[in-house]
């Protein structure tokens, strides 16, 4: 009788195999994490730098093709360094540094945008809360909203008899529509259960507005605010070109009259940078007050 002998792996051998598998798994996880980190770094920093490099190359080619009538990136950079070495000089009302021009434009935007918020946000709550108000004013909003903001500038000049209030009036008009519409949509999308609970508790209209509607509508309202301030910054440049005075739009137009293309290019970058800062600030503000994604 032959007996079969079976050899089982020793416990030490099994544990070593498990350790090797665990080690290999950890190595793969570290490699994957490293690749993800490298990809994130590339997308965050390297890709934008490549985009700017492409812009500089195209800009240089345009400058060469134009026979040096169009300034090169290096010439524009030197001019920008000279301009920003003293941005707040003042040699009279028609000769001021770029800092004062940006400040004047931002001040007009703040005044027009602030007035639009004071009117537009409460109006949006009323239109969203009461169906009769919505039926009454929605056709009027649909009629006036597509009108170009600059079409309102002559009305402002006629009524206010001045370029500065007319520009603020134009900002007010272009800023008010996104705030009204987004706030009204937010109120209309509040779950009906919330309003039923308010009726059961017999809450006053003020309590409903402040305790139920306002927290629920805040993401929509902040989206309207973000859209409004972006539109306002776009419009103020064109309005200042037409009205004159001190402002970044007037500065662009004045430099064009002086055929100073380098300063015009600098102004384009400044306008874009200020708009980017305003957009980022409002996104941060929105994220601070809501858990929803407001970057739409």
C-alpha cells in the first residue's frame, strides 16, 4: 500500500506571498497617484503657459508681417512697465494714470450695479412669489431685455444731462435683468412643501421671505449677481468710449486717437484681468454662501 504524501505550503511562505502582493498593490497605487498629480500639475500650470506661449508666437508673427507697424510683445511689455511704474499720476482731467482710469470705471460699475441690486433682487422676489406680478411684468421684461445696453445711453444723456450719470444709468439697465430673472426663477423653484409648511405655521410674508425663500434662492441670486457684474464691466468700456471723461474706456479711445497701439493692447489685457478678478471674487463669494455648484 502506497501512501500519498501531500505537502502544504508553510505559513511563512503564505505570509510572504501576501506581503509581496500588498507591496505590489501599494507600488501601483503610488504610481497612479504620481501620474494623477503630474496630470493635475500639467493641466493647472503647464497648459496655460503653453497657451500664452502660442499667443506670444502668433502676436510676434503678426508684428513681423505688419512691417513693425504692430508692436511686438517685448515692446508692449516695456511700455506696460513704464505705465505701471506710476499708475496714479495726475496732470489734469484729460491726462491721468491708468490707475485713476480703472478706479473711475470701477466706481461707475459699483454705483450702477449697486442700484440694480437694490431694485432687481426685491423685484425678482416679487415676480417669483406672486403670479399676478409675473403675468403683469414678464412681457415687459421680455420686450426690454434683448435691447442693447448702449441703446439706453442716449436716454440717460437726455434725462440726466451728464455723461457720468448716463454711464451709471446704462450700467443699471444692463445689470438689472439677470438679477431679476435669476432671483424669480429661484423663488419659483422652491419646493412646494416648504410653502405648505409656512401656511400650516401661519408665517407672515416677511418670515417666509427671510426664513424660507432667501436661503433657498441664494444660489440663483448670486448667479444673477455674477452675470450682472460681468455684463456691467463689458458695457462700461463701450459707454466710456462714447461719453468721454476719465475711465478705462475713454483711455482706450484717447490712445486710439493718439495712434498709440501699445497702450490699447495694454488696456485690453487690463480690462480682461480686472474682469477675471471680479468673476473670481464673486465665485468665491457664492461658494462661501452655498453648497451648490455656482460655476455654471
